[in-house]
């Protein structure tokens, strides 16, 4: 199993709505950050490199949507979900009572929601049974490990 290397051209092809606003160096930086959320090491639970590359690209798109100057506008700086909006005399309330990496953080963008849904199988607990000893009073040393 190998570490996935970021391919900007593949990412830009998959996310054409973000590519005009995210330069290759910015995307590479976001890819490095994506490794904090999706393990890109040889010990990753996501064994298939193609799948891992796709998931990492989703994280890059999520980070880009939150951080990059989309449509030529700087990010709003608001983080969280809109909990209350008023039109007359303009009012906006943002709620941010969740840590990064939780479902609410991922659901701020469509890309994050896709990543969260696609990685559900990797967030399950894995049970690894321990070896056990079969006791046989007639065997030498009392039994064997299996």
C-alpha cells in the first residue's frame, strides 16, 4: 500500500466549479491539510489507493470551499450553520458548537457531506480477536496457542 500523491489536474477535472478559484499551490496545501482528516499513510484503513485519492480530493474540495476566495470573493470568515436569519434590517446568527471532524463540520459543504457519507464504513469499530489457549491436560506443557 502506497501513499497517495496529489494530482491537481484530476482534482480540477472532478471539481470544475472550484478549480478556477483554487491555484495548484493552494490545492496542494489543502491536500496536506486533508491528511489530518483522512489518513494518507501506509497504515491507513483505506487500503485501496484509488478510493483514498477520491476521498482526499473530497476533503480538499471541502477545505477549498471553506477557505478559498470563490467567485473572486474572500471567504466570509463565518464558520458554522446559520441558525437564524432576518431580512428586514438584516440579521444573521451563526451557530458553531461543534469541533472539526464532527458530522456538523463536514456538512457545511456538499463535498464534506459526501466525504462523511462515503467514509461511514471506516468509522466503525474493528474487533480483532486475541489468540486463545486450548488447554489439553495430556499435551506437553498443557496446551497450544491458536
